[in-house]
């Protein structure tokens, strides 16, 4: 972690962590997911479609080739991998968070904690959100095992989320009461309260259960003015360049009213296209906790594509 930052309550941690979770995970009825995409831009758009449809297990299916997906499922059972949860912040604390929300006295205890620490503390929460955003952006830009594409993309999203949080009604006790009730009920329904539960269920079943919880999280975030479905509805992906089995896609969308504009690398495997960072991170996760992903080449600067053989998106 960077510096000494305020220690948020479970409710506030849930809100910030769940933002990235909700961009990646949730689960409802959707058409069957098909691994990979037949065009570079579709590698991005298909993932967005899975998220917009709240299909967590489908997201994992389209994100990696079938052989890698099968290896990930096996690794979940042994506790070696938790991908794609690895892509979100505080992933290792997720079972404990669900356990806290699932407890019999969760609603009263969390509401009392909120009332004691955060009710009528709007100015302090706004300041904390701004500070956490600044620290988070600096960390992503200078620390951690991120590719250049991840650093650029994550720095923009953290800045947008910080700006949203600074203006959101996080100190509203009535709104918090409703949010706690929704999250507590959804957490209890997952039946997940420990890392062992994730291992016993395996990746696919775990994501289906977590999806229902994170679908509720999207509902809660919307209560605070953050509409992730609107973000996904308006996501745009265009092909910048393609050379053989490698391509660069420009992705643009608005998050909490802030523009995000980034370049993502995609790679063709067995005739289908996948995000390169997801392939790299998923493979690395198979080596177990603490493994460091290999370095990857830098992508072209945003808005200044390198010259190469272009192809239609």
C-alpha cells in the first residue's frame, strides 16, 4: 500500500472494491458464451456484452481459450488460481467480506459502524476519496506488476472513480441502510464465506454465485449515482492496427461522466482473439499466489497509433 491512508469500514471498502468487481463480474440468464472472438474489436466488445448481461461465468469463458479455461478450473480447486478475481482490488479479502455481510447481525452491526464513523461526515469522506484517488493513480503509474496498457487504463478508471466518490452521497445514513440490506441479503445467498468455499465450488460455480451478489452491487452503485450499465452500453472499440496474430484496439467509454480512452493489446490464439493482458495474467495465476507476470512490450501512445498493416475491425 502507499503511505498511510484512512482505514475505511466494510461498507466503504465494499463500495470501492465492488466497482472493479462489477465491471468484471455478475450473473443472470444470458445466451451461451463462445470462447474468443473472430475479430480484434470483438474481443473487447464481447467482454462488455457479458458484463452488460451480468454473465460472470460467461465472461471467464470468452476471456481465455478453452484449454486455458480448463486449467484455470482445475487450479481453482487446489487454491492455486483465483483468476479472473485476480483482476479486481482486494480479491483476497472477498470471502471475508462476504462472511461479514452474511453474519446474522450484519445489518445492525454494519449500520452502527456506519453511523459511528461516517454518518454526517461528508466532508471527510470527500477528502478521503480524493486522497485515495491520488495515491491510487500514483501507485498504478509507478508500482505493481502492470503492463503499460494496464497502467494507462487503470490510472484513468481510478481517477474517474475517485472523482465520482468525492461527489457521491456516501454519508447518507438512509441510503447506507438500504445498501447494507441489499448487500447482506445477496452475500448470504452466495453461500461463500471462505477461500475453501471457492475451492470446493470451482471457478464456474463460484462465478455464478458471485455474479448474483455483484449484480446487486451494480444496483447499489446506481443508488449512489454510478451507472455501470450505461458505461457498458456506450463503450466503443476501434481497430488501430493489426499485424499477423497481434492487434491494438482503442477503447473509449465514459465512467462516472469522465472520459476513458486507452489502447489494449489483443492476440489471436487458434483463430480467436483475446485480450493479451487477460491471457498473461490468467497463465501467471496458474503458478500460484505471488507469481509475477512477465513483462510485455509497450503499446502505442493513446491517439498516436504506430504504423502497421491495418485491418478492418
